């Protein structure tokens, strides 16, 4: 994985580490640093219970265990690239001292996990409606045939309602094609039914 692909997400980590993107890329792309070995080394020697900076990580935040945060990010990352991403950051931070290790953990706690937790609690209320979902019998009466000229007008109106934006169907089908326009309380959708 190319670190430039996610350079905007790593910018706060660069700032916490006080390193440049060149230093980051050099360390990330170093083939001598095996990901699994690096992860194990960081956990045992830096953030683990006997690690050099374990005490600082535990003492800094009373509410959150920054040591467990970093360990979990490395152990449970869905891909090897994710494990490497975290391990490289902690590895670089280890070389800069305990303040850098704590800063990196705090950046991820604030910009990733606390945000994720906040967003997880938003919009958890059930969405309900006072009206029932329409049945086929209730909407069948609203389906009407339309002429090509009506379709063109409707298509022009629909172009601005579609999301994501797409080009309107401007096929060169003949005018004798049977076409139906569905009109409902939601967006109108043009359907072509050919025999």
C-alpha cells in the first residue's frame, strides 16, 4: 500500500510525531522491518505491561487505556497494512520519546475512536412513518401511459433530482415503444416496457 494514498488521514499522526512524509515512507517501505515482527516488538517493548512507555500511556488518560488502544489497533487490524500503519507510527514515536508515543495514541483516540463513538450514537432512533407502505393495488391506479414528448419533459425534470448524478437516458428508440410513467408521492421514475 502506498502511504500517499492515505496521506490526509495520516497528517495528524505526522504532526504528533514531528516527522515528515519522507521519513514515514522510508520507514513504512523498509522491507527489513517485517510487519508481524514489528508489531510484536512494539507490543512487548514499547506499550505492553513491561514496555518502556507503558506507564506513561496508562497514567496520561484516566478514562481511556491508551496502551490497550494501540495494542488493539495492531492485533485486530483487518489487514496487514493496517497493522503496519500503527506499528510504524509507534515505532517512530518510540525513537522520539514517551511524549511522542502518548501523542500518537491521543491523536487516534480523539480523531478516530471518540469520533466513531459519537457518530455511532447519532441517529440510532428508529425511523417511523405515520403512513403505510403503499401496496400494488393502491399505486396501480396511478400508473398512466405517456407520450414521448411527456417523457422528455419528465426526464429533464428528473435529471436534477437524481443522486448520484447520472446522464439521462437519451436512447434513440422509436416512438412506437410503449412507455409508462410511474407517478407517486416520491420521485417519478420513467420505465420503458417493450414488446
